[in-house]
C-alpha cells in the first residue's frame, strides 16, 4: 500500500462501502512503510500495536461516511505530545520521555478517527532546516536519497512524499513545514498564529510556533486543517471565532484575485530554476484570470537577523525546563544539584541547540538587550507593516519557499550562517504571524521546487482556493519519486 | 564587534552549559560571526517604532482555582519519567557539595 495512486476520497469511499477496513488499510500501510522507511529514515517510533487496535475500534464503531478522515493513517512530528507514546523532539535529553497526556491537536486527531502510525524525525527541538540536527538518525529526501528532506519537519514531509502516509503533522517556527514540503514536493500549511492550539507542542519560539498539516494534495490539506483549529483554554494565544470550512472555496477559481509578487523574493541568492518556476506560476495565475503585479517587502532582508534573535531568545527561556530533574535524561556523573543541571544539559543537547540557547541568552543579557532583542522586536513591527501595506490592495502574496532546491546531506551543516540564510523567504511569515501554504510548482534536476502563497491573518481559505486552482491547472503534484515504488 | 571568550564563558554559565577550551573557541568564533549578521539591524531606523513581542493581542485568561483530585495512575506515570525517585518523590543529589552523592 502506498498513497500515490489512491487519493483520499477513493480510500474513504472504499472504507464506507466496506471494500476495505481501516484495520486492513493500517496493516498494509505499516507493512509497506517498514520497507520504504529503510531507505528514507522518516520515522523515529512506530506505534504498530496501538495503530492496529485503534483502526479495529474504528471499524467496529463504523466509518463515519461524512468524515473524510475516518480510519485514515497519519504520522506525527516528534515534538507533539502523544500520550503513552515516546516523544523525544529528536533530542537525547528526551530519549526516554513518555508523555502522560495528549497535545490538544492529538485529542482532535483521535476525535476524528485518524489512526496514528508513529512519530517522525526532525531537527532537534525543531532547530534546523535539514533534519540533520536529529540526535538519532538522518532522514533522506525520497526524490534523491543523497539530498536532505529539509527541516525541521523533515520526517513528516518525507513520509508523505514517499507515499508512506497520506497525512502528517509538523510544526513551523521559521519555515519548518513549508521548506520541507518544498524540498519533497508535497503540500504543507503553516496556519495563522493562534489558529491551532500549541498546548502539548514542545515549545521552541512561543511567539512563532504553529502546528500544521502535510498532505499530497491541497484539498486533503484543507480537510485536515478543518479539524485541527479552534480556541483552546489551555493555550492563551489560541484564537477562536474565525472558524471556516477551508474547503468551501476550492472550486471558486482565481478570477479577479489580486496577487502580489515581492521583488525581494526573486532577488540575488535565489536559484535560477526556482525563479523561473515562480515566474511561470505567476503567468499561470494570470492565465487563470488573476492579476499579478510586483510588490515590495522592504524589510524582508532583515528577517533572518530578527528571526534568529527572537527565536533563539525565546528558545533559551523555553529550554530552561530541561534540567535533568523531573523528566528526561539525567547525567550520571553529577555530584551536586548544579552538576545535574550543567552536565545533563551539556550531555543532552546537540550542538545546534546549544548554539541557539547561547545566542538567545546573549541577546537577552544585560547590556545587549536593547541592541539585539528590542531592536529585533522593532524590526518585526516594521516587517508586519510591510505585509499589511501589501494586503491593503492584494489578496495574497506569491513567492518561493526557499532560495534553492534540496541540497546534499552534509553540505551545509558545518556552517550555521549558510544554514540560517536559507530561511530568508520563510521567516517573515512567522514574524508577522501570517498563514503560508507551500505547494509543488516545478522541478529542477529531478528535485521538487515549492511555491509559497502568503495570506492575510485567518484567511487560509483564500490560500487553499488559489493553491487548488494552480494544482488543477498543473501536474507537478501528480509526479512521484521512484523510490517509493510503483506498485 | 567581536565577542570575547570570557563573554562566551559567562553566557555558557548563565545557560547552565559547559564547554571545553576547543568548543569555547569554536563557539566564540561562530557567535562573533552570527552577531555580526545580527548587527545589520542597526541600519534600520526604528525611532518611535513599538517593539512587537507577540502576534495576537494577549488577554489574561482566568479560571476559578478549584483543586482537582490527583489521578494516581497519572502520578505514577509522571514519576516514571523522573530519572530517580524514592517513596513517590523525585530524588536529586545534595544541593551543596558535601562529598556525598546523596539526597539525604
């Protein structure tokens, strides 16, 4: 079983008509996945026994014909708390950690009868863009196993890209859903900040983090987002009152939509094939009846600096809880309490996580707060205003997700500045709290190119509408990596 | 503005991390380069610009402070995650260095 040839509606109809049970679907999914994942390395933990038991219970209860998601397998990024299922954030410090509760988003996953298959690999604590910062394994890009899948949600993206699962959840602090979606040729949504409760998401940058869905198609993505959103009393930053059916306008087309193309997003440093793909997408939108004109995000070049100051500052505070006392790994050579903290953290965190904690501590420390943290927060205001100015007379923004296609495993990992520069097109969306959708827009040398649609706050509906129109008018999403098999 | 090894060492102490000399040199070099990149922000005029620390307007969320019964199973599960326990408590080494690795 792979999910290349069977779209969700087809599988759903088979389940409803009793041509297939969720148990069979789950069993076939896991069997195929075990073989494929030997080549890809997308999963950290498989939950075979529970997945089969859950599927069986759903079969016994009966598949809800009105719920497209009922009985369908899903994979979960390993920084989302899953009750009784090991959750590590791909860090040695949480190697043995088993949550005693479900994240709010997991309660919603279970309430909608999705079947959790397992937990996916990621950059440690979601810090990175290649999944190479995982303490446990390297995940490979299904399109070319010498390339990275992107990150930090690289395992979730690769699992969907390789046809192992139809759905996965990821999290996006500075591009961690959109960039791996772009690198692996799948659809990934970073919803508006506040859309989905962060309760039970292991915190990295609390003013930036959002959970979001991966899928093979725009329509499936919208259907999954429908059930994940909503206000949650346990997350004071979650926002309700904007609930919409994200699939409602899928067929509405793009006639009359006003699309802005920021000139800064096609500037120096962006690979020629990526520029060409985005310009071709702009031409396609014009052909479909939208207007596309050049706009400017003048402060976007400061995004990387502002993002790394703010996210690292928040991370340095959030990661103080990992102290070797109440959970996680405790250093064995500690002679006193201070040793427990210092040795557990020093042994438990990987180099990138330490670097972020150090940068954050430095940016917040006495004497540097005004020059770094406060300055970055002011620039953030200006970046948000840049977007607001465009949205006065545009419905959405089109651009690349990342400056390049997937790079080689081991290529960038030694130089943090090169790695950070790759986030230039994805971090502004997080800083402004806006929704961003990544979807396939072309190929260069056999590697997928992703395009990014950025919308107004709480206007994911228009992103899906425009994404669907593009998808229906192109066939990029129909191409599949050969590695996943063609059975 | 280069960062000195002493500054990095001080920040490491604040962060409860320890580095050997080689790591300290490497971090000093990397942090100098990264903070140089941060310094680009100084060219932006932010006079009278309010800093933005959050996207949504935060309001206090309050609820009645009602004690809920502790679920014994949950308590056990929580303690199972602790590295060291004794009699239903989390055990840690002595706070002061008294030569004994003991919580007594």
